[in-house]
C-alpha cells in the first residue's frame, strides 16, 4: 500500500512539475483544445435528435423518439441520390485534378535555385488562400459575366459566342474545382516543402557522385521521400469525399444548376434551417459523418496493408 501511495505521489509531483515547466506551451495549445471541445465534441451530444421528432419546446429529452425514421425519409426522398452523387462527383474531381497540383508545384519549385525567386513565387501562391470565399465567388461573377466579363470578351474577340458560365450545368463543377485549385494549391504545398526540407542532403550528394541529374534526383530521391506524407494527406482527403465546401457551393449555385450543384451540405441547410426540420438535417449530417469515418478507416486499412504508412 505504501509503495502504491509513493508511486501516486511521485506521479502527481511529476505531473505538476511538467505543467509548471511547459506552462507557456500548454497556454499556447489551450485555445485550440477549447475550440475543438466547444465546437466539435460538445455538439456531438445533439446528434441524439437524429433519432427523434425534435420539438424545441419539449427539448431533447421530451421530444418523441422515432428511431431510424429520419434516415428512412432521407433515402426515400427523390433528392437523396442527387445530392450524394453531386457530392461524390465534385469531390472526386477535386481529388483527381486538385490533389496532385501542390505536390507537382512543390517538386518543381524545389528545383529553383534562386531563393529570392522561390520566396516570391511562394508568397504569391499563398495569398489566394487568405481571400474570402465570398470575394472569390464575386471575382468569378465579374470575370465570367456573359455581358462584360473578361473571359467572354476574349471568347467573342476570338470569334466565339458568349457563354453564361454560372447558369450552365456543364461548367459548374469545373468552375468549383478549378477555383478551389487556384485558391489552395500554394497553401497546401507548404507541408510538402516541409517534407522535402527534411530529406538528408547527403543522399543528393551521393546521387550527384553517381552522375544523377536534377530530374533523376527529383524522381528517385525527392518524390519517394515525400510519399509517406502524400499517403497520410490522401487518407485524410478521402475522408472528406462526402463533404464539399458549403459556403462556395451556396454562393455559386442557383435554380438552373441545382441538378449538378446541390450537395449534401446545402441540402442539410435547406432541410434543417430553412424548413426548421432539425431532426431530419441532423440525421443526414450524422449519416455523412459515419460514411466519412468508414472511408478514412478503409483508406487507412488499405494503406497499412500495402505500404508501411498509415494514420494509425
């Protein structure tokens, strides 16, 4: 018993000593922890209304329990297939065309030897990430305007016909994906630059002695060295296959493009907030989260099975 008490006392003493020693680091991390606790973990309790016919007056514990009825309503809805299809298609396009861009950009910019030029290019590519989504969509509206937009003026000047991009269903997904790539590829490349910076310089020196040029060093040293980082980010990206940026879609879409633009997040917005059907919207959101978790676990299992890299 005395030994157990001594161990507990030592553990407590060691804990408070660590807290005192790292108090500034703990204070620095504390806002981030509080953010996730308040806005991510505590709201999880409200998922219980997905199984109820929620009434604000009766509250969570007083509302009628309906089980899986809200989920059945969603899958029986004529919009279910459409919003799931649109969400998957937009995300797959973003994954296929957008995910490799920051990797390629980091690999190519790493070969630039002039540090001033490299830093200037990096700065200009980071800037779009800090532009508000509202401003980005506003810029798209101005540039793609069918009457006086710069893009349509160029098309007409080259002998073509003006295109109303923002109401044409063929263009909505491409506009979303391409604007996403432009806005985020520079910022997303930061983690790849960090991974490249951690590569041992002696490997490059040995390759140079063996006669390898810059291209071969990039293909056989740099790229394989950042593969674990690429795999981790890919697994995390796959987990977002059923999640599309709500704000941008909401600002971009209109009645003419609902067929290809309406996604799960915008449907939840209309169903839960505009129609005040909170249980129904929560059920759809919970379904979305469960599928995302399954995708992450599946991608992680595949990665662990066929490579040495995984999230856990």
